[in-house]
């Protein structure tokens, strides 16, 4: 303890055990802490109440369904892009859930991570969130998944754009959009070519049944979710962000 960082008080403990010990502490400070934790919990829960999303597929409602039906030991993965907000901020992780995500912001990390998760834990659901540009960085790894018989479920959020870069362009240089629009292949046919169940969701109401089929598929699944680039973040649209940067 203290080898890398020099704390005022060094404590060796896992966060869960430490939080439990704090909650058991007697006295008025403990009561104040409990009140503060209750306030924070209420703020956390309120964070799942989202405005209606632009377009015919509402990712807020999609995530509400995923939270309801995903097994308690599921492993979630993602690459890099604004779409990663959905598994990062809009899923309620239980004690047995796991997330595999790139701290370095590596695009395409979600597909190989989900494949690896299925190799290590073949009986658990491995659910990958990918954007369309992100997916095409490493979608060839689905060939390895097919060969190994370890195919995950992929939720592919297709907005026809490198969305995060487009967001920065719109924010700082709204008249200079360059290189962020994508002409995509037929992702459903691509998923089928890799031996997966694959289908396209164009309306929110279609998702629940599609996801049930994905969970039941023995060969993994790819669900392409058609969302507009306008739905760039859960709480702010591209139009609301456009031209708000300092450079603009």
C-alpha cells in the first residue's frame, strides 16, 4: 500500500466489502450517509427515465426491455462510439453481470470480447453492442466465432455514420461534415453468412420478439437496429448539439 499513490489513510478492501462496512457504522454520521445514499440512488434511478428518441426505433425502450429479460449472469461487451452509452449508462448491472469494454476507446473491441466471453463461458449470454462503423472494424471475428461454435448476440445500432466523429464535426464545424457518412452492406445477410440468426428491426415494437428469437438461437444472433443519426445521445439530438462548440 502506498507504492504508487500515497494516501492519507490506506485501506485494503474490495469496494463492496468497504461499502458494507460503512453502512454498518453506528451513529448520526451513518444516518446522514444513508440519507445521502438514498438521494444518490434516487438520482441514479431517475437517470433511466429518458425522453422519446428520434426515429422509429427508440433505444430507450429497447434498453428497458433488455434490462427486464437479460439473464442475471449475462456478459455485456461494446466497442467505442456514442452507442456505448447504452450499455454503459442505461443498463442496471447486478452482482453477476459483467461488462467487457475498451477503456482506451478502441473501436471494434466488442465483437472479439463477446466471442472470448462465449469461449470462456459457453452457457452464459454474451451480448455485444456495436455501431455500424464499429462493427465493420472486427466483424470478421465472427468467422472465428463460427469455427469455435461460440457465437454471441450482437445488437448492431446502424445510423449510417461514424456517429461520435460526426457529433464533433456538427458541434464545432457544422458546415464542414467530411468522411463520416457510411454506405453499409446488408448486415442481415452478413450475419447469416457467419451462421447466425439475423434480422433487422425498423420499429420499436418489433424488438421484443426479435430479441426473444436471438436469446433462443443456438448459433448466436445479429439484430440490426435502424436508428437515425439524429439520435446521437440519449438526451441530446444532433440538432441540439449542432454549432454549440467553442470553435463554432
